């Protein structure tokens, strides 16, 4: 496969619009590409129009299983008029390809897949298996990785690369993510007689104040060397429907980021304790709605996989990642395997207007992945 064909494949994939859904069109594209090169694959449907893709490339004898993964969905492009180039045009200017999903993370996923093809077509024998896990719904819900984990696809692997943008670093750990709502139910009343109602904004205010104290206390108990402290941020509040009425319904939304030392159970426990305390007053009720409860990923800093990444990028540092990836689900199994996040692109380009990837960097990662496959499965 020559360089122009590799570039054209990435352009094709970027031009397939998959903001928060419709990933099946990308899965079918990759499936056809793999099968054109003699690699069989399997579609695993999550929902209508949303399909994961699993493929395996086996060596000449039994050996280790290296899983490689990326997600096929992208975030919404927003107002296309604010982009310098069309968000799904995949135009190249001065060696840079622009488009939604270039960095996050179709360049990384495409590089993994082309590397599988190049490994198959090389004359070098290898042992074991490269297992592709291309997922739906990472950006909202981490849906596909949860489904594939439940189906057992990481129970027998020895290592995993997730090709999220990491340049100039690589990551073996990332924080967990809890997205949640606290819903307050009260009683409406005229604002001139507030004592006849139960003000849900006040209930939410009490929850915020009490929770902040407990979260600060928990965060102070431990700090991870690479990930820092656990944190919680309240991000949205919606309540009331008229300025002269006591609000009977209010919803608070937030996002907590957890670490191995102060995990998801601790944070959810704090929320439930505060809710129970406030509800015990008998003035209105609070309820917790967990929208997403993804664990942290805690891979080993030293492993055969990390050693190979260091060979490819001797200057790259291992940095903890504050954001979460599909590794939240994939690593949440009894099997403890080598784990690394390593992919083309800079994380600060993800989700931005004029998201982009350097074409040479994308091409270079294809070669890096081939070398890692060969080294891990020798």
C-alpha cells in the first residue's frame, strides 16, 4: 500500500459523518478494506446504525494476543461556518489534514488497521494474534467497549493499545469518569409565600455545599503520582419555570474524575450519604441518576508493550490522562494485561474547531504500530 492510498483511506473515513452515532458506515468501510486484503472481520451490532467491528489477524503459531482499539464516533462539528475548512472535507493544506475526527480518533484507528494489513502482507512470520476492537459510542456512554467487554473480548488478551491521541506522550493510566444528575423534587408555591412550598433550588444548594466538604475531605486522603487528586465539578443546573414561583423541580448535573486511591465507589457513596441526610429532613427529596460510571484505567508503567513504545519514541514520557477512554471498560476485568494509550495527534486538538492531524505523523504511526505488532508477537 503506497502513501497516497493510506492518505486516501483516512480521508474517506473522515468524510463519513459519524457524530455520536451512525458508526455502521465506518465499520462497513473498514470491513471491506480488511477483507480486500484477506482479513476476515465480524460486525457486532449495538443498535440500528451502530455497529462495532472485530477482526483478528493470526500468526503462524499460537502466542500472545494483542488487542488494538479505537472508536468510530466523533463529537458534533458545531457550526461549520466557524471552520476554516469543511469539517467533513478532510482537506489537506501544508501537510495537515483538517476535519472532525482527524485527531479524535479516526487517524489512530485507521493507522492500527492499515498496520494489520501491512503485517499480513509482510514476509515476516509472527506468533499469536492481533485483535481489532473498533467501537461505537465512546464519546457519549462508552457503549461499544462496554458491550465488547461484556462479550469477553479482553478476558484472554495479553496487551492492548488504544490509539487515542497522545503525542508527544503515551499513557498507561487515566482517571475514571462519573457523569450524574441529582434530581430535586419539592412543592411549588407563590414567591410571596415561600413557606408554603419546598424550594428545590435550595435543596440543590444544600447538596452542593455538603458534598463539596465531603469531596474535599476524600480528595485530601490520597493523591496518585501520575493522575493527581480525585475531583468533582458541578456543570449544569436547571430549575424553576417562573420568576415569581417557588421551583418544584430542579436538576443538577456534574462530572467527577476518580483515581485508584479514591475510586468511583467512594464518590458515589458521598453523593448517596448527602442525599440521605437531606432527605431525612422530610422537606422534599433528592435522587441520584448515574448517567455514566466508568472506572479508571491503571496499567503497569513497565511492561513489554511499554518497552516497545519507548523504542519507537525514546523521548516520549508516560503521562497520566485526566480524560477517560474505552480503557475504562476494557480493563475492568479480572485479566490484568499490558495497557497503553498511544496514538497520533495532540489531545488539545480534539473536539476543537479546525481539528487536524499532521499527515506525516499519521503515516509514521502506521510504521510504529507494525513494529510494535512484530515486537510484541515475535
